[in-house]
């Protein structure tokens, strides 16, 4: 189990690094586009790159943030109950989260397959849509694996909140 958890952590870190690189490129592209736009020479298709970059930045950073526990948790009710019930609620919410993210990953996979068959592409650069759907699917699959690793910690009682 430790090798599985370690592999998930390595993949999450790699996705996070990719999201950081893409975000840096988006900032530079926006900066250059704004400057060139003032001189009457905007970068054609910059919005396409920004939109798809945002897709990658968002989806690739979520699993790492979950792994770090960086999400906002509103636990007004949970704080007032005993540790055993709190642990049970944490386990149930992790199971629901896994199911939700597996459902989302599956649907993005199906969507990517459909888009690949139809051959849909972006307007300016004719970039195919399906790689981004597959990237989202993979990211949400990693999210479900990350939550599963957290669930294992909760079940073992190693991470009591």
C-alpha cells in the first residue's frame, strides 16, 4: 500500500509542476498579448491557449492540493461530535468523494472518446479537443486515488482530525 500511496504522491507532484509551468506560460502570454494589443498587433488565438491552459492548471493542481489538505473544510457540526462519529463521517465523505470523482473521470473519458470520433477542433489553431478531455479524466481519476489514500489513513486511524 505504501508503494501505491507513494506513486500517487509522485504523479500528483508531477501534475502540479505541469500546472505551474502552464500557469507561468499563461501569465507570459497574457502579458505579451496585452502589450502587443496596445500596438495594434494582438496575438491570434491567445484566448484559446488561455482557456485550455486554465483547464490544465485547474485540473492538474486539484489532486496535489487535496493531498496536502489545502482545501477549505467547513466543519462546524463535525467539531462538536465525538471522535468515533467524526471518524465515521470522514470515512463516509471520502467514499462519496471517490464515487463522485470516478463518475466525473468516466464521463470525461466518454466525452473525450466522442469528441475524438467527431474530430472537433478549436477555431484558430485547429487544436483537437479530446486531449484536454482525456487530461481532465486522468486528473479526476488521480483525485479519486488521492481521496482513496486519505480514506485508507482514516480507516487505519492514522490521521485523526
